[in-house]
């Protein structure tokens, strides 16, 4: 039984293939089209999923779509009527897309699959897709489910219960009241791009003070004990305009929104810290309520808000649950996976299989991989100079050696990750002990804002000796933030640095991955899920005594994470990455022919700023 899951036409399109309950393949369209957050029909991702399963579209038994377009349109119409005539322009702007595309989703799906699929389309409610993506791949027999995002049809957040092969949503928060949209409103107001700059806002928060926390709780939202809330919509404009916040919002926070790319001021840092604090408070209350309603021991999370790994870390440490599992593709891309799994378990009532590895997500390594002969013919086609390694251990040793000498290494091996995090298969690696590495990586490799933190990858077995984590706790998908242990910190200097100046203070023995508040978004690397990456870390520890590396996604600012050897080579040649690993081949920058070398400006110009 082959089920294709699709998410499309809004943000982050993706496809996923589930065969007899097994996740065979999943990938985001942006990785193929090289257009970040591509929202078109995921034609190439779907083609990839079919090829991975060695089938054609006519062999599919079901195609599942991640939301219900008609119900969504109902929400848009009702919102328009409620705000009329204020939202007329916004409504008119969105209407053609609905009339030509979204209201005829089956036709669009037919087109996308070249008319080859003859079976049924199944439309799953948006939050049921998120909930299914959170529960079914998780290791739990029974768990509370929490989904939170901007908005689907009407729901913006749900509490549910998963038991064996069945999920049930018990409570919902409805549009326009939405934690995702509240967070995005601050993202917009602070001058970042909505639906992608939320990470930046979260990264900015530790530089500020939560000075506006109480104002938000008093004026913007009415927060209840169970984590539900109502927003005072006079501060927000997203129901009727093209912007997120109203003039009243600007008056409350001392003037107009920050312009994109303008210098960051203390106000934005304090706003970031404040909305982060409120978000954590809401999530903790919702988690406690979910525990009360379900009396489940474990919790699973999905929806765009579940990408807030700082809040996730607090739920894991302070929440009432024994264990927490978070869908790595928590945003809308993961809806494709959830929709397909929903058909298999919920609609077809198939039982869940016995658990073999840590969960059913397979390390989230669900995208394309490349055979050796493909790598070789590519390398030869560009005249690359490379060295092949016969033994994994030798290769890992060589990479560890380079890293210990403060070289930056691009690492492409095995199947590509599904979800926004690179977990070692499409990663750039660096020495976390190096005091200059954060700025080198930000400014010379990724060409992005200097304040942005980097995440550590740590050997699973050593995680609790560097981070405040329980020895049994893991974070294989880099979905939660944990504090650095106090014995790894350096005493704070007395110069009282504020704002971005905090960045220049050495804070720990692994400064490149320690944020200004000593937090770190941890990936625990285990041998089962990531054998190669585990080996590199182990060899690095042998050489240096340190089991921690920087792991950042293999791309530059605005670029989707690299997928193919071509993408990786192009990015490698255009940036200051020193070495590139493709499978078992190692390329040194200085040995490469200058003919293929593009300037970083040309490369960056291919992508829109995020
Ligand atoms: Fe969503």
C-alpha cells in the first residue's frame, strides 16, 4: 500500500511516501528548485519520493493532502465579512489564487501528477496532519499531543491524545487567536521576514531583557490558566491588511516597525526577549493542561511553533511529562508526512509496528542520497581534485584533524535530512572551541547576521557532561535548547557589556556554540542514527578531548540547504569553506581548479535575503 502525502500552496511544500506504514521518503520542494520555502506543487519532491519507492504515480493507492482547502476558504470569507470593508484590498489580492488554484486543489494535484494518478484524494485537517506527524513517528504507545502554528483552516492550536494507531484532537484554539501569528507579528515588527525570520527573533532574545512581557500580557492577550488566550485584535492587522501589526501596536512599543536590514536596537532585543518569555509561558501552561486532560506520561509536539526549541527545552525540563518527542519537520512541510500516516493508521486502521530504533523517523534522513558512481562522475565532470578514503575511520580521522586545526568542513554524506535542521548529512562543521569561529562562520561562510548563534553537535554519550541534560535525555533532531553546564562556563567579565557587545565576551570552553545566555540548541549524535557523524565526533574527541562540534546547515543566507553534490560543490567553491566531504571523497579548497570558482557575491545573488 503506497500513500503519497503532499503539503503545498501555502508555505514549504513537501512530499512524503509511506509504504505499509514505513516512511520510505520525504523531502521539501525547495531543496530541488533551490527556491527557499517554495510553495508550489512539490512536483520534484513527489517525483523523488516515487523514484525512491521505485513506483510510478499510477501505482499509488492514496494521495493525501495536508489541509482542507474549502474549510480554509470558509475562514478567509468569514474573516473578510467580519472586517468588511477594511480587508477588501487584501481579500482581492488573495482571491485570484483561490479562484484559479486553491479551490480546485484536486485539479491542481492531478496536474502536478501529470494526470497519471486515478485514485482518491484524501484531505486531512491541517492540525490533524500536524498531530499525526507528531504522534505516529514518535516512540510512544500513548502520548498527549500539542500542535501550535500560525493557522490552518480555523484551528491555530490543539491538544489531543494519541493511543496506539489512533489520534484524537480534544481541544482547539481558533483563528484569529494564534500563538504562531502572535510570534510572527513581533517577527514582522522587529524587521524580519514572517514565516522564516522567527528563528532570528528567537536568536535575538537572549541579547535583550523581557521588559515588555507584562505589557504583552496586559494589553495584547488575555491568557488563561490552561494556556488558551484571546488577542486584542485592535493591535493586529493580519485579518484585514498586508501587514501583521496595527498603528496602535506601534504606539504601544514606541514607534514604527524596524525597517528590514536596519541596525538592531535595544528595543528589538527587548521585544524579542519579551515575546519569547510570553511564548514559553503559554506553552508551559498548555503543556500542563494537556497533561491534566490526557493524564499521559509523554508529550509529542508539532506545528511551526514547535520549532521554538528554547520553549521546547523548557517544556522538557520544567513540564509535567516524562518524555517529549518533537517532529523534526514541525512546520508545514511535515504536514505531508502527517497526512500520509493519518491515512495509514487512522483511516485504514492499520496497527503500529514494534519499535526497532529510537523512533519511526529514521533519523529524519528521508531525502535523496547519491551513489558513489554519481559522485565520481560529478567530481570528474568539474575537474575536481579529490582523495578517496577506503576506510571510514581514516576519513573521520582526517576530518577531525582538519577541524582541530580550525578548518571549516562541508560534510555531505548519505540521505538528506527532512525538516529545517541539518543533522550531519548536509552540514558545515567547525571547531566549537575556537573563539573566532562564530564570526568566521557567520560572516565568511554563511554571510548572515553576526548575532546569530550556532548549534552544537555532541556525542550522545557525552551530552550530559557539557549540557544540563539528564543522562537518558537525547535530542537527535536538534529540537531543544539546553543550558551549558556551569563547570564549562567561564566567569562573566565585569565590563557589563550590553546588547550585541555581549557577543564579544568569551563565555565558555566552547565559545562558538554558547549563546550569550549560555544556552545551546543541542544535537545529540548517536551511532545508530548517524554512524559517520558519530565517528567524526569520536575522533575529534580523541584528538582534542572535546566531544562537541559546530553543526550548521550547508548553505549561505537565503539559500535552501544543499541537496545534490553539485549544490554542495557550488556553495563550497563560492564561500570560505576549507574542505568538502562528498561521501568518501575529500576535497581541499586550495587544490581545486580556479576555473570552477565563483565569487561569493555571484552565489549570494542567486538567493533572496531571508
Ligand atoms: Fe501549520
